[in-house]
């Protein structure tokens, strides 16, 4: 995936301001940044949900807007919220989405791994936050995507759910799937990613492997992040 000099505005607000990054196939990339840095907007542009004001985005060599129909079956998307109809039952929704794909994952196995069995007949709107999160993850991967975009995949999960999702992300990488995730959990980025990009005010301000950014783990990724994104003080 390649993003080059991307600019996305909401009216007067420039959410993404000349952002560029490349994601190598078969790797896990974490996009970190303070609230409002432009991560979700960038990812949504890659998914074809937003139109760039300038710059370009290529995903699997395709333009997310012009090649939308060709790209959509090949990508998996986990949004920060939503993604299912409020009245639909959890497992029904997963089964339905599986039928839209040619070679879906085995739904009962996915239900078991993500512990969705006990809430399988619960309407989406009545699921707990963690159950919604696990269902959204399942919906993103059930179609065996070539690239999975995961927006804060473990926010609100208990430690068991978090570890299960981490393992599933590792399994995706082992199967050759490219994973792009946004997260505020520094341990998650450190544990899972091959490459980290730190975004601030709509631009990439640092990139590297967790090892290089933490200077061979002599610092924590959280300290590196805090240094990089500290508000600038006026000097007189
Ligand atoms: N639909 C919208 N209309 C207007 N402004 C928006 C819209 N979506 C996002 N923004 C603004 O664009 C900026 C970037 O938002 P974005 O959601 O991309 O950031 P983020 O890095 O994902 O933040 P967070 O970590 O809080 O999820 C923010 O200032 C936000 O208020």
C-alpha cells in the first residue's frame, strides 16, 4: 500500500496534511498518534470511504475510489464503531457476511475463537462493548482479506479478548495477510508490528521498527511517543 502526500479536509479543517507512508505486503503496520491526529481519516481514505483533496493512495495497486468494486472483496475493514445493523443477531451477521465471499473462513471456528457463541443470538445493539469489538474483528477477517484495516482493534477488550485478537493478528501475518492497525496501546504496537508510523497533525513525524524507535528497547515505545508528540512550548 502506498500513500503519497495525502491531504484530506473537512471544510476548513485539514485532518490529513501531506501524509506519506508505504506498507509492505505481508507485514503488520501500526499507525500511532494523538487523538485527532488524522489516523482514522487516513485509513478511511485507504478503504475508499473518503476522497483525497490531493495526493494519492494505492491499495493492492488499486485506487480505492476508482477501483472500489475490485478492491472491496479483497480488503477487510474493522471500523471504530458500527458496521452491523442494530437488530441483527451476532452470529447471523457473521454468517451473512461470510456468504458474500468466495472462500470465507469457517464461521463456527471463528465464533469459538472469538468467544462469540454465548452472545450469538443477541441483537447487535444489545452486545457489550467487548462483544461488539470481537464481532467487528470477525467481520473484518471472515472473507480472508489480502489486507486488513483494523481501527483500534482491542479498545475496550478484557485481557483475554485482547490476547486472542493479538494471536489472530499474528496468524493473519503468518498467512501472508497485510495488516494495518491504528492503536493507542503502545504495548500492542510494540508486540505486533513490523513497522510503526507516528502521525501528528496529519503528517507522519517518525517511522521505524519498534526496535529502532525504542533504540533496541532501551526506551519504552510510550516514552518515545510522548517525546515525539509533546505539545511544543513557545520559546522567547
Ligand atoms: N466527519 C468529520 N467532520 C469534520 N471533522 C472531522 C470529521 N472526522 C474527523 N474530523 C476531524 O479531523 C481530525 C482528524 O480526525 P481523525 O478521526 O482522523 O483522527 P484520529 O487520529 O483517528 O483520532 P482518534 O485517535 O481520536 O480516533 C480531527 O480534528 C477531527 O475532529
